[in-house]
C-alpha cells in the first residue's frame, strides 16, 4: 500500500506540472494587462512601463515561465498583484473558512443523503420514497444562488432567527444557512445514488441468502447491502468534497463568506496572475489528494481490493 | 390698547414656536456608536501610495489627511492639514503653511506605532511625496510638473528637488511650468501624509497596517469580511461648537459582494449605510426610505466614444453628429435607468468649474439625424461595433442604443468584454465605438478636457477616441498655464464648444451618486465627488 501511495504521489508531479503550464499559458495569452488594471482607467505610459517591469511582465513569456517554475520549486507561489499579499498566506487564510464550510456541508449532505437513500431503497415505492426522491430531484435542480437567497429571505430577513451574511465571530449560527445552501445539492446527489446502488444490491442473491439465514432486516440492510453499495457512494462523496473544498464560489459570494472561491473570482477579475495560478494549483492538489484518499478508502470498504 | 397688543402677542407666539422648532431641529450631535458601511469588495489597497480604486479610497478618507480637501459640492478647496497656501505671481511656486498640532496615529491595530503619535511636520510631507515615486504609485504622475520629477523617478537624484521644506510648518513646491490646477490635485487621496518611521519599518506591509493622521485609525482587517476602524482620540479637528471630531467611536467597512443581500442587510439594520444604491432597488429605496435616501449629480460623464482615427468615423463629422442626434437621452435614462442620469449636452458636468449652462449639445432629432446620415453617405444604414465592459448597466444602455439606432438602419453590434480587455482595446484604438465613463479626480476642467481630448493623451492617458484638433490642443494648453480664473474658464468653455461640435463622442449622461442611511444616522453628507468620499468624521448616530 505504501508503494501505491508513493506511486500515486509521483503521478502528482506531471499532473501538477501540466495544470501549472496550461494555466500559465491561458492566463498569459488572454488579452488584458494586469498592470493596466492596477493603474486604473487612466495612466501615463512611463508609470505603466514601470509597473510592468516591477511585476516582471516585461520579460519574455518563456523567462516568466521559467522564473515562475523556479519560484514554485522553492515553494513560493508569488505575491498578489492586487494587494501585495503572499499568495500562499492568502490562500491559507481563506482556506480555513472554506474548510469549515465544506466540512459541515459534507457532513450534512452525507448524513441526510445516505439515510434518505437507504430508507428510500428499503421502502421502495412508498410515500417516503416518492417524497424523498422528489426533494432530491428538486435539490439537484435548484440553483445554489436561488436556494441561498430563499433561505436568507425566510430565516434571516423573514423570521429573523438566524444571522444573514458574513463569518461573524465564528459562531455556529453564521454557519447554518451557508452549510444548508452548500449541502443541498450534494445531499440530493448522494441520496439518489445511494438509493439506486442499494436497489441494485438488494436484488442480489447474497441478500436473499442473508434473509433466508434469518438475519434481521436491519443487519441485512446495513451490514450486507449498504456495505456493498458503499463504493460508488464513497466515490461521489469524494468528488463532492473536492469540489466544495476548492471553493464554493456562489455560496461564498451570497453569504459574504471569506473563502477560497471568492478569492479566486476576485483574482480572475483583477487579472491577478499569481493569485490565479496559486488558486488553480491549490485546487488541483485538493482534487489529487482527495482522489487518493478515496482510492485508499476502497480498501477499507471492500477488503478484496488490493493496492499492488 | 388691548386690541393693539393682540397682533403683537400673536407674533410673539409664532416667533417662540419657530424658535422652538429651530432648537428642536438643530439636534446636538452625540458622540459614540459604530457606523457600518457596506462595500462591494475587500479594499485591495490601504496604502495611499498604491491605491487607485474607489473601494480603497473609501478607506483612505477615514485614515489619512491631505493638504487640502474638496468642498462637499466640488466647487472649491478647503484647508485640511494646510492652513493656507499661496502661489507666486506666475503660478510656479506654491507655499503651504501647515497646521500646528496635527498628529499621526499613536496606535495601529492595538499596538503603539513607531511614530509615537508625534506632530506632522513639513519633512513628513516631503517624505510622503517622494515615497509615492519610490513605491511606484500609479498616481504619482498626477504631479509630474513638480520640478525634478523626471530626475527623481529615473534615479538621477536622491531627492525630489521641487519639494522644499522651509521649516517645520512650511512646505513649498516649485513647478517646471505654471499649472493652475496644481493645488486641486493635492486633494486626491493618494497625496496623503504618512509617518516615515512606520512606513519604513513596514515596507510593503504598510498596506496591511497603514498609519496616517486622519479621523480614524485601523483596528483590524478581516480580509473579505470587514475593516474595522476606531476613533482617533488625537484628531486635530473640532466642530463649530469646539467639540472634538469624529463623533463616532468607530467605523466598520462591511464587505457584502451581492447587491440583493446588501439591501436585505440594510433593511434588517445590520448595516447603517448602503452607498451606490443598486438600480434594481432604486425605486423601492426611494419609496421606502424617503428622505433617508440621498442622490445628487456626480462630477462624472458617461459616454460612447467614436474612434476618430478609423473608419467609419474618421474624417466624418457629419456621421458622428448624426448619431448624436439619433439618440433620445432622456427616454433612455427614464426607461432604462430609472431616470437616474441626466442627459449630457457636453463634457463638463453641472457643478464642475467651467460648466457651461448654455451649451446646447444634441437634442433628439430623428429628422435631422436621417438627413445627416444621408449627407454622410449612410442613408442605407451601416454596421458598426460597440465595445462595452461587462456590467448590467452598460449592457442595458447598449441594448437601448441598439434599438434606437436600428430605427435608422444602423446595425449596432455590441461586444461585451471583460474590463481589462475592454481597456486594452480602447488604449490601442482597436475599436470603432466604445463605452466609457469619466469621474473626476480633481475639481478642475483640466481633469476632463485636457485628459480626455488633448492629443498628448492618446490611449491610456485618457484620449481613447484619438481625437485631435489643433485649436482645441492650443486652448487646453493655454488654459493649463493661465492664472486668471475667469480667463481660464472662458478658454475651457471655448474648447468644450469646439469638442461638442466635432462630436468625437456620443455625449450621453451625467452620472449621479447616491446612498441611503439608517434613520439613526445623522449628518451624512453626500459629496459631489462620490459616495466613497462621504466625510464620516462629521456623521453621528442618534440612539
């Protein structure tokens, strides 16, 4: 298993390099000069030239690329053009808020999604099944901004029982609405997938055998059926975790949540090259690490899986 | 006797009633409280030397002092840290007498500052101006007429020779040439004073712990959430009754990116001031909040530029004028922009020195537009591209124009671009038509007419239309050095009339600026320079 993990980590290098190169090229060739944006609507050519020189934008692209790779190898993601802050420090500062939001959203989504999926499968074609799947379809279809605004209108501005926007003092009350907003779609996806996987498994022969052995329905469902249905569910949870951790742009914007998603969007608008590159590398790493963890978790769920 | 006294008694009762009402109306300001002000994004820069956007400037006005400041109506200059100033006869030497007793912030983010709260001296001003060049300020060139700028910028000299410290409280600027708007420029927030001790110690990190001498000092900055300021207890300014300013204990700049949420938070009372009321809530705010809503003309103009150097507009003044006559500005403002913008007959907005109330401009005249189109060889219509930046308001205006011009057979193809790309193309003159706006930097017609129309300023310096008229160039150059105010204004008016007649732009609207404050917020005075310069040192909270 150790060699598998090491091999996977070695694979990270060409993937990250590829991502870095593509992002570097894309960001550089898109029209729009970051120095010009820093200068504002009006500026004299001398000042513009000096800002470009300070930022290293006057160098040939190949030299900019080599310099960028050199800095990256030394662990330096650069300094933001926009606010002069170190990119790595800024990302870490914002990642705390995103992690907190994503963690609780995934807990909520997993608990609700898995429970609803199992119960729907066990009580197939019941009122509960129809209701749960209707809500799940609505949850998948409803745009995040709409869910967020609706929750705000009801709970923050209508009933006034929860705070509206912001991180507040870190209190859990500020967390509820963004977590529900962010967790709704993954919960719906997990519920639908869990139900369909459970139904597949419940029709297998070994389930019939388990029942015929006289095992209780609870043991049959949770120990025999759910464990076998878990691999695809595990995969979708892993994918969702990676997506949420890499920044929930809309949720963070609606709730003025100071996370990585908002940071990235503002960097894109301002043509803040170092911050864009840093954010993308950060997101790529999150996806790679999450996928690795998901791969490793298969072995725990299904002992037949080996990492040789 | 009784009869003759009766009217007198009535008069006395009325006088007492009026006096009572006046006393009740003139509320005594209360000290204390924290005012929460909404902003759409985190301020990118809090160092005055490197800031160049309105969100950052909102913050700079709280923390820093300049030598002079703009009158709230934009009609003149007021002393700030300069008590008085005078120019030499030919306008090349300006001497400022500095206020005694103004002190830098003694604390910053809860810790003592390096300067220890000492007095602001003339040497600090020289240091601050030189620092602008050293840190690569994008606005330092505003005062490139100060003697020695080039040599200092190029590193040929170790100091800026045109800035002289006469004594602790006297500062002098020598200009390369006479430049009448010089003092106005010094009200721009980047020309603020900073203490050498703190700026040197912090280096580039001064942006995250700025120290000034303004009414509020930085307490803490939670990125993408809020910037928290506390009252500067040593601030030099007093109100008319001798009470120390500011009244507020603090100000919080709350970052809420989404307009709908920001309005919801304002209505819930979680923010006290909502500046730049969004279009989508404009009517609701006006109806719901009545007198708490403030709106006034902003010293700014909204226009569509024609590329003067490229077909179809090159050497075709008739075509440019025809398009100006083809547009119903009033209807566009009323139907598309809630009537928020006033139709613009020319360049200089009302309230700006040199504004010409008699300037006729282009009234909507479809008949004349058709006739001129025919004269310009475009009777059958033509296709033309308009570049705009990606903003809902600009998209609405562009779609309105599309509809209006289609009536004349003109196929207006709108390219919606990212702001950076839009600027880039406009800089290089790679447009046929482009949308742009211009909001005042300093209250002088030079900031509009010279910047936007002089042929020295092609491209990024402001003249995106690549407009060139030697007569206009001559008038604008002459106006820059003319020291007689009335004569200067006459020169600007003449230049503006020629520009309007040449029609390098489709002159559209004059901007407005707005805000709405909670009913407990008092003395919130909206300046003509925009909501972001609202002086919060005189605001107070009544609760």
